[in-house]
C-alpha cells in the first residue's frame, strides 16, 4: 500500500477559478495503474474568502466526499502575487495490483493455517510435533505468505528454506535430510519445489510426511504492456457484434488487462488481424472460427509462436482441427434441434425457412443442421443477396405462398423477418435467435413466437477471461485444455419471460 501526499496548488490572487477544477495526480513509476482521478473544489464565501478542498474518484466511478485540509482558506485581503499552500492531504492510492496481491496473500495465509491443521491430523495430534521444513519458491513472488500461515498454526518448529536455483537446492535438501534427523515433515510451495522434495526423499530414503501447493494459474495481475487480443468476425449492422465488443472491452477493464478488440467482415482480414497480434507481441488470443479454412493458417502460426489461442462463437466443430486450446460458444447444432422441437410443439408444418445471413458462417449452418434433424417438415436454407434489401427479398420469397414459418439466426435478422412477414400479410409464423429490445417486444406481444438467446455478452466476456487464463497458466494450455469445449445449452424464451426482461431493462438495480 502506498499513500500519496497532496499539496494545494499555489494560488495567485485574482486568478483562482471558482467552481470545480479537474486534475490528475500522477502515480509513482511503480504504480502500473497510471493516474488517480482527483478534482480540486474551490468555493468563494460571502466574506470574500476562497476555500479549497480535494475530491477523489472512487472505484465505483463516483466522487467521494470533499477532503478539507486544515489550512484551506485564501482570504480576500491576501496580497496579489503571493503563493499559498494548504496543509497536507493524504489520498489512498492502492493500485489494483496491490489490492489483488493483498487479497491473494490473505488467502495464502489462511491456506497455510489449514495445511498446518491437516498436518496435525496426519501426525495423529502429536503433542511433540516434528520439525517442518517449509520450502519457499523465490521464483513465485509472495508465496512465502503460505509459510507465514503454517508458522502461525503448526505448533512445532518451522524452518524455511528459500529456493531459486532448483538443481542446487535439491542437493542441499538431500544433505539436510541426511544430517538433521529432527526433520519430520516437509511442505513445498510450488510444483518445481515439490519435484525437488520428491527426488530428495527418494535419494535419501527418508520418506517423511510431506505435501505441496499447486498454482495452475499465476495469481498476479499481468503487466499492462501484455497484449491480449479478442478478434472476431461480424458486421456493424448486427447488434450481436456490438454487444459482443462492448462485453469484451468491459471484461478487459474489469480484469485490468490490455485488451485489443477487433471485428472483421471476412475471414482473410480476420486472419491478418490475428497475425498482427502475434507480430505486436500478444500473450494470448481469442478468436472466432466462422470461416475455419481461412483461420487455420493464422491460428497455427500463432500457436507455433507460443501464443496460446482459444476460440469462441462460431466454429465449435472445427475448433479441435484448427488447433485452439479451448472453445466457448452456444451449442449451435443443439440450438437448431431445440428450435425444431419448439416448432413441432406449436403445430408448425410444411416448409420452414432457415435464414442464413452470413453464407460462410459454419455456426449458422450448424443451427440449420440441427433444425433439419428435429423439425417434422421441410427446412429450406435461404440467404439474401444484400443485407440492405433483406426485408424486400424475404417478402418476395414469402409471396410464393409455400412457407409456413421463418427462423432468423440473429436478433437483427429476427426483426427483419418480422417486418417481411408483416408486409406479406400472409399467415406465416416467425421466430429468431438473439436478444434486443425490439425482439423482446415482438415475442412479448406475440408477433414472434419465441426466441433462443445466443448470448454474445457471455461468449465475448468469457473469451476475454479465457485469453487472460491462457496467458496466466503455468502449464501448457494446448495440452491441458486439449480442445475442450464450453457450450451454452440453448433454451426457448417465451412471451412471459420476455416481458419480465423488458421490465428489467427499465428498472436497473442500484449499483454500489
């Protein structure tokens, strides 16, 4: 924790601005959080005196109460040109780095206490506990706090051994085990030091009770210069990608990481953006795989450059082939099946249009594949020639008279589906994927039968989190996750549920 001392700016009589003046107080170089937002409050009183104070922006974004130094008045009769300074004000400027480190240190201490109690149980509650060696890995800053917790609770002698050179430390530990017969138990604070303990016990044949701490994820916040990329396909005409971008940027801010978010309309440009991230030194990349063939080379080049890559949204079936470590998305094929079952339940028969607004997007085809598997009627895949003329083109298709229902595969297309149905004046039913205020109103009022949420906010937020996790992993993410998939189970959202969502949109809860 650091404190920042603030002195009031010198005032020249006649030049003091009344009201509120904004200022930034620069942190010292060891504070990666940058500037602390403060503002100077200046008030003229009826007597002519000017009073000064300081306000600091809280973590919530709100301004805190005014801090008033003891010497804070500029009297009306002070001579021109004379500079005056207030008494000191202390402003708390704990950085996010310090806050996270402190919270984790507290967790380590508590975990050390629990470990000590576990050793008590292992040693049958012995009143004469043997000496413990707590081996601190100096390559893991802050891990010594674990030994603090052990020492506070163990009840016997705890001796620390600090390790930085693993090879040299193994030989030293072997000598200690051979020479000091009072050592009866060991604790290693990392996997590398656990390997040392295991090998030393085997070499000396002294199989004393022991345990170790494993951190698969580095708990420290990465330096701000570490670049994390979230690169997706998409269109600025589609609300889905607006919400997705907003969510990933919000995640980056809340996580406190340097995040680059970019959206591209075709696979070639998206692949080039992935390559730029690698060239710019990215430590992790999250990307969509709407066009797997276009993305494969760029993803493989990134992995070959030791940059971990995860995928999200489209491309679940291609993720393992492309080579991403982890995939996060809606279960698109299952979503299509769920939609087909719902159309059947509502008595829809005949021909159903599955509107594919991005012809090369594999995820959209997966939805139509699932729809074909369960819908009792015929599924026709239909695409417009121009996004700007979707309503007119779809209206013309409906006018052929052989369509019973239409399924849009995004919120933006869903609203256009409804418009085309309305213009046609035909008894055609509609449903859609996605969420927007308009979609919610259409479903709540019965103008669309149902919706299946595709959750751009979850997918892109978790993509940013996933990029951070990949970078913070202390083991190979490619081997560890091994193309695992986190698939969101699709559900039908009906009129009543949509109305509840509409109500909540205009009744936001108060935030602290």
